[in-house]
C-alpha cells in the first residue's frame, strides 16, 4: 500500500512539473495562456443584412509583434486578414479571397473574454450597419 501511495505522489509531482513546463496551451485557449489567441475556432455570426453564418476561423502568428493573421472559412467564402492584439481587444482588417457573391473587404473588432471567446462586430466596406460575430475556441 505504501508503494502505491509513493507511486501516486511521484505521478502527481510529474504531472504538475510537466503542466508548468508546457504552459498547458492548446489552440484557442484563453488569452492568459502562452499561446494567446493562436488556434482554430468555430465562428457564428450575423452579417450586416441579417444572414446567419458559421464556419471555421484560424488565427496564426506573424513576424510582427502583437500582429496575427486570421482566416475565416464559411459557406461560399474564404476571407483573410491581419489584426493587432492590444490588451483584450483584437482589431482586424480583412478581404475576401474567394466569395460567390463578389469581392468584399472591411474591418472587425473583438473583445477577447477570459474564456477565450472573441465577441465583436464586423463591418463590410460600403454597408453602414455592422454584423456580429462570436468566435469560440475548438475543444
């Protein structure tokens, strides 16, 4: 029985040590983690004319400090952009790469919650009303 307790204690210490060394960062983890906002997400949004959409968002690092590349893949379109992260605010400029409805571009602004969710608005150039988006970390 003492050997079992010792084995459990060794495993517990090893787990804590490895967890601290790795930072426990997974794609889409909270901004507090070592990876920040890097990762793959699920997006749900409503465009400026009221059409709901969903898809995948990927955020990757660039060579510029606090700048990230972002890509949305939703039905009928791929959009790409770059964004700056300042505190918990992520501001993005984007452009459509492929879009069945034609070319589009715009800006987006999100607040990154403690749970790693990005919530904000997206503007499409030429349309006055904003759309809304929620971008959820994939588990």
